[in-house]
C-alpha cells in the first residue's frame, strides 16, 4: 500500500479555523487528521500541504518511520510550531488509516483501552453573558446541569490589559482587576459546588508577581489546577513559582510544549502536577502517548489541551483511553453547530463523558461537502491571522 495524495481544508470553528486533512492510498483506504493551531492557520495549512508532498509514495503502515522522517526533514525550519502541527495532523491521519486497515479502534494501536468513557471538563461555556460574577455563575450552573463535573476559564482574560486597546506591557493587574477576577472565580466555585473541578487558566499573561499573588488568593477556592502561570521558555521560572506558592495549588502546563523533548525539563525539575499537550501541535497521537508515558515515570497526570475541532477531540480521547495516568480532557462546550456535521458520526457525549465507539480508527470520516460549506476565514482579526 502506498500514499497517493494528501488533501487539506481550512474550516471555520467557534474560536478559529480548524485545519483538517485526509490521506489517500492506492488501495482506497483513507485516514483523517487535524493540525489546528492559531494564530496563523494559513501557515499551518501550507505546512501540512508541503509535508504531505513529502510522504507521497510511502507505506502508510510505517507510522513511526514517517513521523521520524518528517521530524528530521523539517527540523531545519524549526522542530516546533507550524512544522510540528503538520506532523501532528499527518500522524493522526496515518494512525486512523492504519487502524481502519486493521479493523480496530485507534486506541488498540496505542496499547489498548484502560477505559472507553473519557471524563471531560468544559471550556468555552461562558460566551452568553458579560464578564461578571452573576453571568458566569448562571452559565456554570447550566454546565453542571448538563452532567459535566468540571469547568475551566480565564478570569483575567476580559480586562483591558490583555485584549483591549490599552495594552499594559508589564502584564499586571490593578487591585480592582484582581478583585474582579477573584469574585468571578468565587461565584463559579459556589455555582458548581465544592466537589466539581475548577481549573483556572492564565494563558501565561500575568507577570510573575501578579501570578503568585492570584495563585495565593485562588488557593482558598480549592482550584483543581492553576494553568500556565509562566510561558514555555524556561522551566526554572516555573520552579521559582512552584517554590513561592501554596503547595496545595497544582500546576498544569503543556499546551505550548512540543514533543517529549519539550517536557523533559519540566518533569526532571518536578515543577508540574499535570501536563496538557495539545494533540494537534505536540506531535500527534503517537507523540502524545510517548509524552504520557514519560510523565507517568514522574507520577504526573495527563489532561490534553483541546480547544480544537472534532478530530482533535476524538484523537485525544483515544490517547486518554490508552494511558494509566489520564486525568481529564478539555471539551469545547459552546461549539459551532456544524462540528458534528463535518464528520459522518457525531461525537457522543453523555453526562460529561466522551463515549468512544468501537468503529475502526477514529470512528469517523470527514464529509467534504459539509466542510466546504464552512470555509476558514482568511482575513486578519485584531492584528492576528486566523
């Protein structure tokens, strides 16, 4: 069997474009994958097209060989970023294709299932109101009523210093902004109850002093984790942060850490409790499984980052099914209505759990005519390219 073609689509999502792809073979067997990242989906699209050309004629069953070949070939233009997104999408599609050829779900290629119901936490559930305690609490209660047992949000994201016209370059918060972020978080905790997960995101958009201050205040809310209190550039910054805050506050990072090489320093310094690699940028299902195994040796949990499209959601769940140190998986709660229309079987979510089918591969195929009804946006927004 030989690869004959790789096609790539940009499809509009609720937050940004999805980059979806399909690998074709001379035996008629195909595989689907996702390489979504942002900003700059058109760069990822171009990288996926270019990387796809490099695998034409290869045997798609040699998944690790192709991963390594692409990693070494593209290392000259950088081992991370858009090139790794392209590799991630291709790896996902190859594993989907291989599993379909063998007639088994993808998780069987990753070691078999520990579980087939994947516990989710909701993100992007807060889009129907303002940035105030009452609106957030009301929406959080709706998520709990739907059966979810955890929510995540960034209580700092809707203040002027971050996304407004007046950028505060020191990434600090005024006392008023700190109080507002805390009160919103407290209202959400009260709305979801003491036993539900409450994940606090910072997007690494707070300076060190502010991040420490807010971690100490939020500790009293029994938060499940404090996410990305520092950027991916230096594990020693996280080490200093870990030493400054309440040890009961768990730290979660990883959405901007690419491949097993990118998390090694974090694990060796023992500065994180949970890693959250993103399957569309960390290297695909093959690499996420390797990262989970590395993390397991340090007793660190896996909770995939997943604000992406339907294939990312399914592929992440297949990895979560196959690892002992799974914790939670992110799920976009308020998504575009065509999310389940661009695939031929809707994602099954029941009482806050994603239920994996036993269909081969990811269990779905892409519906080309539906994707073409929702083409990706190709204009600049607020200074960023979709």
